[in-house]
C-alpha cells in the first residue's frame, strides 16, 4: 500500500500543477481571443488532435498495451524486444494517421462543426492545419508515458504536460502583446495571428514529448527500430485493440453529434463550443487529479495480480480504489456546484457568460461521481484483457449521449450546451451501472454493497458542505456580487467557497466514522515534509 501511496501522491502533485497551469492557459486564451465565434473556431480545431490523443491514450494504450507490457516484463530481457517492436509499429501508424488527418483537415472541421458560418469554417480549417500535427507527438507521448507507468515509473508522465502549458501561456501572452486582447471577428484574423496561436499550441505538445523522452533511460530498456513484427502477438493485440477501436469510434461519433449541436448555437452567436469546452475542463479537473492519481497505480497492481493469477486480490483492490476515489470526488462535486458561478467567471469575459457557463458546468458535474467509479470498473476489464465488454457498455453510453444531444436541438440556442452536458452525464450514469453488473460476471463478488454504503456516507457529508459553500456565495453577493465581477475575483471567490465546503465535509465524515478517511489522510500526509522524511 505504501508503494501505491507514494505513486498516488507523485501523480496527484504533478496533475495538480499541470491542471493549475492548464487552467491558467485557458484563462489566458479567453483573454486573448474572447469567448465568441473565433474562440469556437479554435476550440473545434484544437479538439481534433486531442480527440485522437484520447483514442491512443485512454483507448488502445491503456486497454491493451499496459497489460501486455506488464506481461512482457516477465521475459528474460525485461520486455525490451517486445517494446522496441511496439514502438516501431506505433511510430509508423502515428505518422500515417497524422499525414491523413492533415490532408483531410477541411473534412474533419466540417464533420465536427457543419453549422459554422463560412468565416468560422475557414478560420477553424486554418487552425486545424496548425494543430493536427500534434497527433504524432501526442501519440509518442502517450506510448512512452504508458510504458513508464507499466514499469511503475509514474512521475514523468504526469509532470511533462506542465511544459506544454508554459509554452502555450508564453505564446498566448505574446499574442496579446502583439495583437491585443478581447473578441475578434473570424474575418479579422491575419496569417500572423493564426500562426502565433496555432504554433504555440503545437510547439507545447512537441516539447512535452521531448521532455518525457528524457526520462526513458529510467526504464533500463534500449529502444531500436525493429520491423520484425511477426511473433510479437499482433493477433492477440489486434483482437484486443479491435474492440477498443470500435469503442472509441462510437464514442467519437457521439462526440461529433454533440459538437454539431453545439455548432448550431455558435452559428447564432451563442458561444457554445468554448463555454462547453471550458465547463468540461473544470469538470475533468477533479477526475484527473483524484481518479488518475489514485486509480493509475491500482490499475498497474490489478494488471500484475491478474497476470500472476492472484484473482482473489482483485475485488479488494477494486473496492478500495472505488471508495477512496469517490470520497474525494463527492467533495469535489459539492464544492464545484456551490462555486459554479465564480469558477465559471474565471473562464469567461462577462457576467452573463459566467451565468450561462455555470449552468453547463452543473449539468456536467451530475456525471462526476459516476465517471469516478467508472474509471476503476472499466480498467478492471482491461486488466483481464477484456476489451469486448467495455465496447458493449460504451456503445450504450454513446447511443444515449448522441440521442439526448439531438433532443437538445429543441432547446433555445443558449440552453443547448447545458442540454448536451446533462445528456452526457445521464449516459455515464447508465454506463457505470451496466459496467458494474457485467464486471460481477467476470470477477464475482465486487463488494458493491460496501461501495454504496460508503457513497451514502459521502453524500450525507456533501449536502451540508455544499449548502455551506452556497451560503457563503450568497453572503458574498450571489450572482450580482464581487465574485462575479472579474476573472481574478472569481478565482478568489472559488477558493473561499471551496475551503468552506472542505471545512464542513471532513468533520461530518469523522462524525460518521468513515473508514475511508484513513487511506485518504495517509495520502495527504505524504504531501507534508514529515510525511516524506
């Protein structure tokens, strides 16, 4: 447990710094280009390589490669031959995919935003040519990072994105210095302006990958180009990756539907793309810090237990991971709902935009607890080399999300982003229920009753915590108060409200004699100097 604790703290610390700089990057971007038509154009273009990165990172690599590397590490050479072949194959595929994507940039933009105005489409396409080369570097970054994780080297993969954020912050700052800040019409953009924003985004990804490669020597493996792919188990990898590819494909089809619905609002001057994107960024922040930091070491341990045949250890690891993650995820949900308006003001340029974004954020937050549980459940299937079952429950989720996004067309343009977000949250809830039922068939007893009792305690504690935070928001003036008057004061208000929620949540859990507090406090103590001595 101490090994998992140290790894979790290292990942959590890196993720917090990375996300903090990422939030600053997003704030500076909104300051530079506003939150209207031009911002939506960049959001769509920058989403394209990110979507493919999600396919590589959370799809094929996490589902297939990590368990395969863990198994290959038992070979006499420590898995060196297998990993060299894997990297060679991955590099070839990434180069081909990147080249095709760049050639198809106009088609991809039209696919994700077919309701854009002609000027928005032209600007988004220009940005796409700058951003799509990121696919190759995202892929190499993910391949190297997941290999490091599989060999229990957790720090670099988490800390490297900070370099990307720093480069982007510098680039966006340069844009403000050269071209000013605020809203800019799509027709007002010059080649120098698009190059400054686009090149800054892509250069950050390149340097992030280079930094990660510096840490490769810690693996003790020597990489070399090896095109002798026969005999490396491509048949098994292909079968596993095939289901994962289909899973990600249906997810992306649902994302395309959602993006198209958001584009209908953007076309009538309701900046849905950038608002939904930033709301999603806030939503994913606690998931990234908490679920990834705690769940990633458990996933590596799960894969090791399954590979060694220690199947009786799996239910315990799953239960502990779900409960510890959920304790902090429930707190995050309550705090962010209470601070939804001030935190939204940080990422918008006006009071009215903050109110609109807060509604979208709350709709996304309805799915935060389910997605926190799903993290562990889904990866347990991957530890068993089962990618077919995750495809089944993801297909259901994607279908529901797409259908509810289409239903959001019936809403006024200013409410469509909230409708899409709420549909996404409901689809995740259905997904995690179905996934848990299916996992019981694989693992057996999952101690689900223990999960639910723990979740009940957490929710009981979260209700007064969230109410206290909301009460502070009202005391500070509510939607007309100083916490919504500027981006800086929005951040200050968010910290105050969050601190109040935390101050109420943990004492209530202590009164409820919550056993999950012990591992959480053990993790928190590791952040202190005494915990590292």
